[in-house]
């Protein structure tokens, strides 16, 4: 099917909402939908004429959030090329490695990271707002290049909590399916809903932009360039109905904000939460502050933002009735996907038994770029093997237990760090906690907890130990507790447990 180019998402809004805002910075309109569609076609022409970009070529984006980011992304697709978005939080050398491994012939960048990248790569770097980049929008517009649904659209380089990140090949078809899933399930994206990009366009927020664009929803960039709670509430108050994506740590901050629960919250459509495990307490606090507006999704780069979801109504009902099992789960399979818990032989496990979460459906990646062995391992048996361990209940709700590589074997027993973390997180003196296993001559591995204290709180290790003994088996309680100021995280916000293991092995 040649009409599968994602650039076609702009066609509807450019016609039926031509003069309505498409891209805003704060409350200032940068582009209407007709202007955005025209500029994308002109930029695509510039990529072809000025830089020789042809269908199938890769173009990188190493940029913080910028008004022209989505223009560049859609121009890449319009020209038939493949986008390689890169987190602006990476070091220039890390970004250069991705540019090279992604086979990019060109790279867009923002001024804050461009200089460092330019010293590391041989390909041209076009800096947003500089003449060579803005000149693209003055070329003659070109027609969108036809693409097959199986053609690569976005090379999503994984977060890389261990080793080098792998480039997941996301096709036009897989991203169309992702957008359709968001429009069909409990995220409830209505026509003209806006999305405020307080998270990075290079990752989840940019992927989640697609269903909002399909619906003609304005793309709002905070003037601060990132997350500022006061600014976000002001933007919500100024709009009609705004949604946004945040990791759990930012949901926590919003729920505790003085404006939470005020009239400003009435302008929120959906608070999309993900990228890390979400505690039931955080969901309860979120519902208490904003009502039934919290959506919790589980996905990964290999099935972009789309595996299971706990919808707004389900979370609202669970918070109201005290259904902890529902709040602890990540919901049910997304539209069009099969999600199973499989054993090591590939057999499906019954409800209640823990196995590897595996996914089949149109959102799943084609494979890893230039990594046939890793691709064969990840997609063996026709399923995407996520590396996550989980169990389903009788109602089809999935509860994640842990990453397979993070399971601790102590004294011959398997211990899932997540279940220990869930217990310790209930202590009011604990703000955050991460549990890891470290080699031990007697036990095989010993359990070590790294704890961030809540503001103004003093940690009582004896109290934490008692809490564990009251809730879980004795062999699951940590042998050591280490108080730290913060947990190490990668650019996507995931805790770097490998780094914590190294710290614990060295005596923290």
C-alpha cells in the first residue's frame, strides 16, 4: 500500500482546520494547520534539492524541544526519508555514535547541542533558526513520497540502561497502528484536543503527538522549553482541553502543586503517565488532585508506547473503590495487540503465573537496525520478547513484576525487586527506592536497597526492615540499605540499576 506515508496525518487537519492553530509556543501561534502542511512540503523540497535526500535515506534529529521540530520530522517523512530522533540529553559523542550507526546523511540540531555534535560527525548539521536551516522552508513544495506500510519511518534507539542502545526499526505501518490505538482506547483523544509537550519530542511525547495531529489537536510547547508546573497550569487554563505526557516523578510533583484540584485542572483532558513503574499511591494522589484524568500506559521502543494500558475510567474507579490490584496493574492489551505471559519454552502461562511479557501485533518493530542476531532473539517464535516479567489476572489485566535481568536469586529463591520496592515505597519517609542484587559468597546474591528520603524525613532502617518482615517473606528483605540523594537515571528517566549494582559491589 503506497498511501501509508505518515506525512499524510497532516492532510486532514490542513483541510478541515486550515486556519486553526497547529503549533504554539506558550500562547503564541507559530503555525496554523495549512501553514504547517505547506512548510513541511517546502522543507521536504529543500531536503531533496539542497541536500540530495532520497527516499530511504536517514536523517537524524539531535534537538531539544523546538517549534520547528515537528516540521523537520514530518518533512523527513514527506521526502520519503527515515527519521532518527536522538535525546538532547545525550553527550555529543553518544549522539554522534547514533548518527553513524543510524546511517544518517544529515542531522537537524538545536543550538544548545549543535556545536558539540559538529565536532564529532562528518555529516552536515542544520541548526534550527540558522539561515541554512530556515532556507529549507523557502524551496518549492513537493509531493509526498509514496511509502509502503513496511518501510522504516523512525529508528528508535533504546534507552540503553545496559550496553549500547539498539535501533528499533519502526515502520510507517507500526506508527499508524500506534496512533490508532491511542484514538481507540482509554486515552480518549477528542477532535481538537491539544497536547502540551513538557517531555521530549525525541521520545514518548513526540510519538504521542501523532494521534493528536491526526485529530487536529494543537501541539503546544512551553515557552520555558520543558517542565515548569506553574507554566503548565497556566497553559491548561488558557486552552480548551489539554493533555500531556509525564513520567511518575512529575505526576507526583503536579499532584502536590497548590493549583492541583483547582479550576485550572478542569481543562485537562488526559494526563498520560508512563516510562517507569507507577505506584498505586501516585495514581490515587493523581485522581484525588485531578479526578479521573490519569491514564497509565505500558510500552517500549520496540512496540512504541503501545502494549497495555489502564484507562482513565478504570483508574478512577479503582481509586474510588480501593482496588489495589487494578491500580498496581498496567491494564489490558491495547487495541489490535495480542499480549501474553510465556514460559521459557514459549508456552502461554495461566492467570496468576509469572512469565515473560510477549507481544504480537501491528505496532511491533521490524527488528533492530544492522543487528540480525539481536533481532532473532527479540522476535523469536513470532513474538516480541520484552524482557519484562509479569502475570495476568482472570480479567486480562497485566501486572509487571520486574525486568528478567533484574531478578535476584538469593539462597536459591527468586526475588523480584519490584515487590520489595512496592513495600518500601509505602513508608512515608521514602520518596524513591531501587532494589538490586549483588554477588554474595554465602547467598549467591544479597539484596541491597538504595533509598531517597522524602523531604524533611529521616530514614529509620529498622522501621524499613520491620515493614518488609510484616509484608513479604523474610528472605526478600534487603540485607543492606544505602541512603542516597537521588537515583541515577538514563535520559529517558529509567533507573540505572547496573550503576547501582556497581556502587553496591564497591561498598556504596
